[in-house]
C-alpha cells in the first residue's frame, strides 16, 4: 500500500467515524444542546455582557479568548469524556479496534464531530464580535486557528486520559470536575489577565495546557504590542503555540499509556 492510499484510507475512516458521532449526537437531544447551543449562548453572554469591550480593543480580544477558552474547557472536554466512557462501556471502541482503523484514528474520530462544531462556534462568535459588537477584524487568523485546534487537541487527549477513571458517561460530571476547575483557573479563561498575581500567571502559563491560549488569541486578534504586522504577530505567538504543542505531545503519550479499551466493571 502506497503512502497516498494509506492517507486516503485514514481520511475515509475519519469521515466514517465523524458521520457515526454526528448521527449519535443528533439522536441525543440533551447532548446536542449541551455541545451546540449552550456554548454559543455562553459565548454571546461573555462577549456582550456589557459595553466595556466595545471601546477597548484589548479587553474585547481578551473577552473573545475567554469565551473560546471556557467553551473548550467545559463543553468540549466534558462531552469527550462522556463519549469515550460510553463508547468503551458499550464495546464500540473494542469492535472498532478489531477492524482496520488504528488506535489514534479511533480516538481522533470520536472527537472529530465536537471539534468541527467548536471550530464553527469560533467562526460564529468571531463574526458576532466583528459585525455586531464592532470589534476589529482579526489581524492574524492563522495563529487563532492554530490555538483553537491545539486547544481542541489538548481537550481530546486529556479527555481520553480522564475517561480511563470514568466508569460511565454519568460519572463524567464528577471525574471532569478537577480538570475543568483547573482549566478555568488558568488566567485568561474564567478570569481576565491581571486578576491573579504575576507569579501565579507565569506558573500557569507554563504548567497549564491552556496557559498560553488567551495570549495567543489576543495577539492573533490585535497583533503584538510593539508591532501591528502580520509577521510580527505570528512571531510573538510562536512561544505560546510551542508550549501548547509540547503539552499536546505529553498528553498524547499519556493516552498511549492510560487509555482503556476494555469496559470497566467496577
């Protein structure tokens, strides 16, 4: 089998898993509301809760970053833990693993639907901010897109690890509480930058998977403080993107070690 045929086969498998997860989401109205509707409501409330961000471009960009960070930390992460736990307990993962897809393809395929929805929500909230709230047009959408994709990837790998200690989809509320609380404590997610001591923000920038997320989105939206060019903003977002990428590699390694394919019986 050539590399092209292998790549084509992986894409077909991912598309099939995407269709399966989308169908299951459509059949579960509660999950659909939690993943599709509620994040948009929360995002709109965060962006338009008052008029401070309208006259302050930095505050507006940070508010957008907070909205996107809260959505991925709460809704994407929690939903994926329930997906992995329920598919494992229903033997779906075990049957898929006995077929052609590789382990990484199965894990990524299970997360593909909610990831695409999160990307769509990012576009919709960005359009709402620009067209309705009159925020400036993003200077560097590439950096923002990379940050969003890395955040979604991090929530996927961390959710896969957390699912190993989650007995069922119903238990996900309890097992995700510590991780969600940690993500929300990251500066720039629940609380704006400057709400915590500088030392705490520095530590969280390095040791929280979402630590650089808000900064990357802000710089990607407005540009660097000492330069407004596209290239300059991209250069200034590289350290944050590198830290998030390193966390993605570490959490992916943790998935290979801790992810469970067999149902939990106790």
